[in-house]
């Protein structure tokens, strides 16, 4: 690994041109697209148009003129193409947390003789919190959360389990579950499966339909670059639609919201999973951001992500000082998502120092530094430079400086 090698790889990179579609500050190496994707030019331009011309000029007429009303469906369709879902199964709305509540409630109704939602204690906390909330509401007899370690997952798939809820790519370590295999093993035991694709959609090739997935949720503001708090999405397989009602019955999930009648009648298809009015500004930004994927192959993205992360691992290996950093992610690139996690007792301070020097990464409690490798706008030279800076910081112990030690509210 060297500076020259990095430049050589950049020169051969088929995705190199995509970087110019993003607005990234100069002198910043952004290795945190797994937490918040950067601003696409197209999203900025669309925001201006929606604010100035649509909201500003066409006002309420925009619901029809600019089809605001159909955005959850049209954006859902674009996301569906990225995750291997045929039309009519994906809708863009709400947050992952809210969507999980809808899907878990719905799935529990489809498996009424069982009461366990099986997951993992190292799942993303919101997934567990939402499940705990649902269990509190339904009572233990009807619903309880059981967490098991990855090695114990398969043996835990028994007749008590109603729903298996997993995150495909672990948010800390980046470890990937075998989605088709676990889906199929669970289904053989009569279990419905809900996948959280927060760190997968836009990062890895996915084929939900051919894996016969039941339900999924995913994030709009990470790899899909929809902007802070962008709406999330949910997927419900065609065969599982219209079998029950999801409990957040709002008017946008009704068959005819503009009839204003007193009794709810769920819309058919995946639109019954809508609840209230969408945040149109946010959804419009996500809609524009998704067009970046129109001409790229998800295989090319994941291939470059593996090359970038391998290049980073190789670069770190050249520096004895960096032996203090322990790779927590699987070393086999086929077994991880688009990020690398390293543990270090001073992980927080090292992160703060890197950020101060223009390399944006993030910290995950208790002791993890996450480096995200998002192929659409990260170059091999970025990765090489980040490794140099990391070595300088650790070798010189620059991170021991008091100013890097104070915890901020968002880490
Ligand atoms: C980021 C993330 C979420 C976020 O949930 P929101 O409710 O949309 O804020 C959920 N699950 C996982 C695995 C995540 O990484």
C-alpha cells in the first residue's frame, strides 16, 4: 500500500466519476456515510425547487401538480429496485422505529399462537426498544422479546418463535448475517422474518424477492443519502399483504383519505402501512438522491467497498503503533458490510482527533471507532490519507490532549 498505489487504483476506478455528484467540503475525508450520507447536488437542487417553486408558488396545488401525494409510492419503487423488490411492496415513510412497530404488530397477528420475537442484544437499540414497547402493550402472554447470540440463532428457531427480527449488517462490527439462509430456516419453522436493512440498502446487493423475505425496513439517511432524518422505508412481500391491519391506522393508509368518513378502511397493498402525512421536503430530497443509483450496479459498489476496506487494513498494517487498534469486524470482506470497526480504550478521543484533522469517522460506545467506506464518493487516496493521519495521532499520542476527551451529545 502506498500513495502511488492509491492513485493507481483511483485511476482505474469505474465509480470515480460519481464523487462529483456530491457536495463534500474540501479537505474533508468523509468516512461516515454509514451514519449520514453527504449532500448530493441533485438533492440540493431539488430542495430549492420544491421550496421555491412548488411550496412557494404552487402551494397546496402541489399535492396534485407535483404529485406530492404519490411520493411514498414512487420513492418506494426506486428503493425497491435497489433491494430486489418488485413494484408494490416497498413504501417510503416514517422512521425505521415507527415502521418496525407497524411490521412487528402486523406479523404478530399473522402468527397468533406464538409469542416470542427473537433477536439479539447487540441489535441496534431502537429495534429492541420498539419490541419492548410492543411487548408491554400486548402483554407477556402475547409477546416477549428473546435475545440470543449469533452462534445460538439457528438452534433458537423453535415453535415458540413468532417473528425473527434481525439487522442484516451489525451496526457496530459490520458483521453480515446470511439473509437467504436464515430467512429460509426460520420459515421452515413457521417463523416470520423482519430484516432491518439500515446498513445494507445502498451498500450491498440485495435480492429480497428471490430470498423470499417476509418483511424489511431500512434507512433513508445513511447509504441512500436522503439527508438528516430522511424518511425510512418498509417492505411487505405481496403474499403477506392485506392479511391483517397494522395498528397505526392513519388517514394516509386509508382507501380514500379525502372522503373524510368516520371509519377506517385500510387501503389495499403496501400503502396501508402509511400513517399520516409525509414530510415532503425530506422525501423530495431522498427522491432526488436515489437517482444517483440509477446507472450503477450494486455489485460494483460492494466490490469497491471491499477493495477500499482491504486497502485500509493493509495500510494500517504498515504501522507498528496501530497494533493497539483491534479489528472487531470480520476479516473476511465477504462477511462484512461497508464499514470497519476497531476497538481501542481511547476510541472516543482518537475519533475526536481524527475529526479535528479532517477525517470524519464515528465512535460507538463503549470503545469502537467506525470507518465507513462508501464507494460512491470515497477514493483510495482518501483511505490512504486517513491511515496516515490515524498513525500520526496514535503514534504521537496527540489524542491525549484534554480537548479531545470531552463527550459531545451526539457521538
Ligand atoms: C440507523 C439505524 C436505525 C435508525 O432508526 P430510525 O428510527 O430511522 O432513527 C435503526 N436500525 C438500525 C440497524 C440502524 O442502523
